[in-house]
C-alpha cells in the first residue's frame, strides 16, 4: 500500500515555477524535534553544538503543532523523532509530549534518541522503557561512539541495550554504533594527541558532517591530514591518501578545499565549488529546534522558517531559494559564493577546508559574529 500524501508537490511555489522535468523540492516527510540544546555531553562531532551550557526547552504546544503540521504535509508517511541535546534530561517533559501526542491521536513517535546517561539501574531502565512503550514509542536509538564515551561510560549503555532489547524487542532498538558497544574505546584520561587519534579512526569508519562543533577541532584535524597529500597533487585523490575510503566525494565524506598559504584568496575554495541545490531540494525532512526554528535536513544553523510564526506546511509551501539572497547563493553556488563577501568584510580562513560544510560553517560563524543575516544565521546555540 502506498502512503497517502496530503499535499501535492506543486503546492510549493518553487515547484510551481520550475519546468516539469526539473528537479523538484521534495515533500518533508520527517521532522526531528530538538526538545533542547542542553546535553550532559559536549561531543566534538555534535552538529548542533549542544552541551551542558546550552538551554531551551520546546513547549509541549510547539511539539504538538509541529507534529500536526507534518501530518498535514505527509499524511500517514509522516515520521517524528525526538532528540536534543539530550531529551532524557527532561524526563517529565518528554512524557508530557508523548501523552499529548497520544491524546491528540497523532500516532506513535518513530524514534527517541538518547546517550543513555540515565541508565543507572535496572529498575530505572525498566520503568522508563515500559512508560515509553505505553506512550507509543516505536524505536529507541542509543548513541555510543568515542565522542559520546568521553562523557558516558559504556557499561550503563550495555545494560540499557540489553534490557531495551528484552522489553521492546530487537527490532525496536538501534545502537549507533554497535561496533563501539561490542569493542568500546576508552576515552577518559587520554592526552589530546591520543584523543585525536581515536577521533580520526572513528571518522574513517563513520564519516561525519562538518557542521556545528564538528566544524572546529574535527574538521581542522581532517583538513590538516590532507595537507601532505596536496604536495604536488591538487586532486581529490588526497582523500584516499588521507585514509578516507576510495577518495571519491560523497555527502558525508570530506571533500577538500585548498587555500593558498598566507592568503585568504578565492583559491581557498577552488577544490570544491559544489552548490547546495540537491541539499535543499533533496531533503526529505527537517529539524525543528526548541525555539521553533526550522532547519532543512541536517543543515543546522540555517533557518528557513519558524513554526511559532508560520505553520510548517506553509513554510514548505512558501520555500523558494530566491526569497533569500543568502539561501539563493548557497543554492546556486554553495558556500564558495559567500566567500568574496566575507573576505571584503575581513574574513581570513585556514589554508585548507575539510569540505564545503566546513567552509560554510566557518563563513556563517564569521557572519554571525558580525550580526549579518541574523534572521537566517542562528540561533546563538548553534554557534560558538
């Protein structure tokens, strides 16, 4: 049986104006609700720059309205997942969100993500899993990797995974990543050099996106590893030499962008001029933060609307890159198209970028610091 969509693709203004055979702006079928930016961890690879010093708590009404809007968009294909930050920091609030969704007959939440910090005893785990099951949770996703294990011990995660598998069933428990649960990496007490060695190994196994905090230390680590590969070779083959798969660019694998030493010239981005058209058009979902800001796909810190001001289905209907000079530039030219403006305002970047997302995040941080495009570049929680 095919899912029934509530809205036609041509109800979007961009789709209406493009040629019939041109790529279309996809219907949003999923929404990740970031209940908070607050987290007990401050992982180096966090796309949303979450941490103990961050805040925000999405009101229950906002979660319900966003959920209703997604169902208005995608009908029975709509999927909601609850995340953060760390949603279990606000256990009572999380339960209330699920209670309201149940009361409004919005269906089950597809996924709840957690780093498992709260799994301190079998009693607590069983009580909470039973409650989540009663309130209509389909799946539980448990994060375990060298980044999270700087803050959360592996043993509670093993306990949580085992009990969740028993209570919910194996098909309803996801572990990201199982490898690190089976063979944990001890991260506490390591020197900075030892930490970076473990980071690098993890990124080779499971490449990350260089947005948010990941555009800092991790992106610089990957970019610096590419420098020796560039000597006498300006091709993307340096990715393979640096240890990243077959060296071919992909959505998550690094795509190096070189800059001439000692300059901030446009040569900084000549290795990767990819635009962001497919990123915007191809996004099948959004993330919505505690303040109602809507991010397309996983492009954290680029606000395409706010559900407290406009219903999500209308944000989708009204989306057209040409309505914003900033987004239009990304759409047609990628972050490379923003570099000239930034340089004229005093931007000076590194010798080499890990990929276009690294460049984009660095440029947006510069614009954010200077109060430029603050209706789109935000909120502060996503930036340093």
